[in-house]
């Protein structure tokens, strides 16, 4: 038997040890697991599917599985990045139908990008020089914020916007600290991607450009005659990728729709939807209430951060405040002027902004009381926003999804399926085994039916290049059925439906072009859809 002493390493030899596990991958892995679990619980446990998120996944599906598959079928009303990324998962819908039917592909995308946001916040806090315990505590308070759980679990594009905004913050902080142009290029590319997720990124672009010009001017000799030109060139390096993406997106929109500002002027635009619903904007006070409901300690943390910033000139704090604060203001102005949904989710940038402010307030040498106030100001946001999200007065959009979840949790019953009528229509039509192009429907209102169908080619939808022809002459285009939303349809805005606009009175009487086949009731037995057979078919 070998003596134990012989097992010890000899003098002069080195002992191999496993490398320490990096904190970042653990943070991302745990966050991704948590957000994917939240998505699964909301989608499969409570049927909490956001119509906007499902619509974006539907747009992605039209590129591959519609009667007229083409890239432009993705549409030009929503920003396209969420749909493009969800598109990569839809080929697997045959194995996992919920990827399309419940829009779970969008939830997977949002969950992973929200986990990436948690990773980036952790990295920024590490750059602050915070020790591990306070760094992980602030990261945890960020990741557990109910608004982020809602966004990451329901497939909303704000998760992508937040990730790329934080990525731009990291890159811009690198440029502030090291002066390398690669930081500006990376920040510009990240902001361009953020714009493809949300137009609110334009506010962040303006803030970042102003910071770059200021910092560039300050770092140069005032006697240099090219000082101003150099600052402008630095700003153009940052803004260039954004301008390229804006030009490409609006140029493609112009070529295909004939209107470069189709996103704003279309009958399906967000402004048209809000006007049709009678929403003419909200007061500044209401907008501020929503912002404070997300982060009740917003003003306190801002004051502490301003005090701390005088002593701690941290690039991440400067970059984060300059990018995220204008993005929040852009969302607030849009909502106050009826150019944005009455919702809390557009203000997600407030959450990492206040985390950075809390980190600035917790700088080394700060009094213990100040550090506690900073942590408590973040911690109180969790119960405050959790109670605000189901409140129709503060968060009308989120409350429509979450109130049934809260009520079902209290009664131990599953909430009613908001898309039950759409699934019933899809099952009825699928059983008819109709040929391609048999059912005329506006995809802006009928997307829940289309994604629920096993035969999407049976529909002639708005995204098809011959939709206008079919709408004008349905009988001549071999259309057999017209699917029309009820005026009380809660999922969409029926007054904007193309069939309703083309044939006034269609829902009530058939308008001389259709005869009623069947009516489908939605939640609480309220009529949601009517199916008409085209007269002459």
C-alpha cells in the first residue's frame, strides 16, 4: 500500500486547480432559467398571452407559412427585430405548436434578452467597483423587478430594447474610459439594434450624441482649429449605424408601401388605434405616476446619485444616465401625446437607471445609512410595482392580462382563455379542409385565428400581395368565407378592420356580399366574430 505522504506533490511541482467559475455566466444562466420559467407559467399556467406579442409572432409566421410567403409579409407597422428573432424558432412549431399558437417563440426571445440585460447590469456594477455582496444584491433586485418579469415572460420587445440600450451603455463607458473608437462603433451598432426594437431608442441616440460631442470637445486643446470638426466626426461614428438602419428600414417601407412613414400614417398605426379607441393622450401627472409606480424611490435615488457623482466620476454612471434618461423621457412624451400605449412597460429603462444611481449612492466611503437608503429604495419597488401592474388606473394594458391571473391565483382556478373564440374558428375552418385562399380576413384583427390554424394557407390576409384585389372582388378571387370581428371584440380594434371599412354594415347584415354562417362567442358569451359565406360561392 502506498504511503499517504507519497501522494503529496513533490517540491517544485505545481498543483493543477480548476479555474474559478466566472460570475457573469452564472448570472445569465440563473436569470434565463427564471425568465423562461415565468414565461412558461404565464403562458401555460394562466394563458396570459399579450395580443401585441402574439401579433408580432404572427407577423413572423407570415414570412414562412402564409399563402403568399415573402419577407415583406413581416409588416411595417411594428419595429421588426422581435419578429425577425422569433422567426428563427418557428420552423420548430411542428414539434412544439405553442411556439406559434400561443406566441411562445416571442416569449423565449424576450426571456433570453432580459437575462442578457441582467448580465449587463451585473457587469456595469462590477465596473463600479462594488464588492460581490452588494453587487449581487443590486443585480437580484434588478432581475426580480415585476415589470421585467412581465416583459421577459410575455414576449414584449422592450426586453430587446433594454438589452441593446445597456450594451450601448457598456460600450460608451469603455470609450469614455479608454478613448478607443471601437467603443463608439459598438455603441452605435447597439443603438441601431435598439431602434429596431423600439423607437424610444432615438431619445437614447440624441443623449449619447450630445455626450460624445461634449466629451470630445473637452478632451481637445481649445486652440486646435479642428476641435469642432473632430467632435462632429466622433458623434457621426456613433450615430452613423443608427442613421443607416433608419434609412434602410424607412427606405424599404417606402419601396413596398409607397409611404416612408407608413408606421405613423397607416390606418393600422398605433396612433390610429388609440384614436379609434378614444384615447387622446394622458396628463403629465398620470405619466409621472406610472413612472413612480415602477420605481417609487426614483427621485430619492436620483438625488443620492447626483451627490455621489460629484465624488465618483464613473463612466458607466455617466453613460447610463445619458442614454437611459432620454429614452425614458421619449417614452413619457409619446404616451402623454397619445403616440404611445397607456402602459407601464415603455418605461422599463427607469429600472436599470435607478440601479446605476443606487450603485453611485453606494460608492466606497459612503455612509452606511446612505447605502441602506439606496438598497431600500430599490427593494420597495418590487411590492409597489407588483401591486400597480394589475391596477387598470395605472396600467390598463398590463391589467387586462394580469387581473385574470391574480383572480385565478386567489380562487385556484384557471382564467378564461381570451382567445377561445379564435381557436374555435380555427378548428371549424380546419375541419372544412378548405383550399388555399378560401377565407378573407384582416390579419391586424384576425391574427389569433390565423396562428391557431393548422392550415394558414386557407386565409387571404392583409400581408398578401393580392389582398386588395380579393377585398374588392372576393367572389372573383375564389374566396368562400369572410371573417369579420364584432364591434365589441376585445382583442383588437374592429373599426380599423379592412373588411369592415370596405363593406359598411357587413357585420350586422352581410352588406349584400355575404350570408351569415356562424357566430362565435368570446369571453363571457359576448359575440366576438361572425363568419359569412360569400354570396355567389
